[in-house]
C-alpha cells in the first residue's frame, strides 16, 4: 500500500494573524460556532493526550462539555487510565480536527479538576443507562 500520494490539497481557507482574535478563548468559540453551524458530527469531540507514569504518551477522543475563561471542560472517571495519567502528570494536549472546515485547533496546558459540585451536577444529569 502506497500512502505517499494520499493527500488532499487544503486550499479553501487561509489563515492570517490579522484574522485571528488575540484572545484564544474567543477565537476558539468563534471557530467552534462555525463547526456547529457547519453541522459537523461530534464537533465537540477532541483528542486528549496524556503522559503515563512511564512517560509514555496516550491519546483518546473525549467530548468537550464547556469552554470558559478558565479553560476547556470535559469529564472522566478519575480511576480511568486517563484520570490516573492526569493525576500523575497534569500536562496534557488536546486537538480538535474539523476536516469539513479545513481547520484544526491544538492546545497545550495543565489539567485541573473542577469542583466536586460541578462534577456531581454533570454526573447526575446523565441518563442512568
């Protein structure tokens, strides 16, 4: 199988510093609204990358549930592999890929737990099934 020629020429949009809001949260919200308007399936899905106790990376797809001035909020079981990875090393990176918009967003930062009250409120809002 030859993958060398498997390439799409992404040229429908350009990106200039002059077109980008200096506030990254506002810029993300603008692009996220674009993704919703384009009816992208699972527009809130992103790849979360963590580092385990052996300093090996691990990536998986999770769902964004909120974005605010403090950051990007998602939920996970603290006892899951990703939960344990973040407890051990809270340096993470996330990436959104909206192929239909020829756009991706990459973010690096520190994962922090939200309040127990916020976490419980979300958990209690989920269907039991």
